C-alpha cells in the first residue's frame, strides 16, 4: 500500500550552488550565466556561492561586477 504524501506542510525548496574558482577570468561569467539560466528554470529559490581562491587574474573584479547586477550571487 502506497502512503500519500501530505502537501499541507510542504516547505519551500531552496538550493545553494557552490562554485570554487581560481584564475578563471575567461570563463567565469559564461559559467555563471549558464548556472543562472538553469536554476531560474527550476523554479526554486537559489543562491550561487563562488569561492575565489586568491586569483591573480581579473576573476575577482568580474565577480564583483556580476554581484552588483545579480541578487542570487
């Protein structure tokens, strides 16, 4: 006998995506754009956490610019 799941007390689904990066200036923006597109289509609350491990290229600057335009980062 299958047990029915109650939908009365269902908690909202949320997702955290963690992306480690190091000297990834050339590809970080397209990666974030793709992640945003996929997560947006899932219709769930989400956040994207990027861990920049002291990059020596422009990765940090790109992430800061992306952050100012994106509430999920």
